[in-house]
C-alpha cells in the first residue's frame, strides 16, 4: 500500500525554523508533483506549497511566501519544506501529498486532486 511519511514537526518559538521531510512508502517520487498542506484546529485544510516532478516549478500560498521553501531530492527519494520565521498562525498539522500531474492543475487551479497522503506532523509555534 502506497503512502507518505512526514517528519520534522515539533514545538518552536516565534521566529524560529523547522524543516519537514516527506518520504514515500511503496513508490518513488520521480514522476510525482509533491504538495504540502496544513490544517489548523477549526479551520479548513490549506494548500501551502508544491513542487513539480521536474523540480523546476514551485507554488506558494500568500500566507507562507517568502518564509517557506519547498525542495526535493529524488536521488534520496525525499521532499522537504523549510519553514523560517515561524509565527503562531503557522501552528497546524502539516501534510505532504503526491500525485502525477501538472503543478498548475494540482496546486493553482486545483482541478486535479492529490490521491496519496501522509498522516501528518504537528507544528506548534508558541512562546
């Protein structure tokens, strides 16, 4: 059964950084667009960043643009979300997702859905 595993979450203070990792189980990332999402208590899931399979196109939500950086290392079969200048509003469960498809359809227009997901990792930003 294919799925994803996120790691790297934790408790940090405002202004600090965290780096999340996403690794696949049962498949390789090579042809997949990777998406990062988050869901805070009582809020809808938010799509925050994506990177395409060729590693030459990215997407960021306005809420994280300039603070978060998505990357991937297909040789090691892992994707990352570097989160800098964290704010209390970034507190949420963070998920990665993978799908074969165009980044624009998956992450901009959202006309194509991600079908493979991880279980999520908690990020808490608090002083």
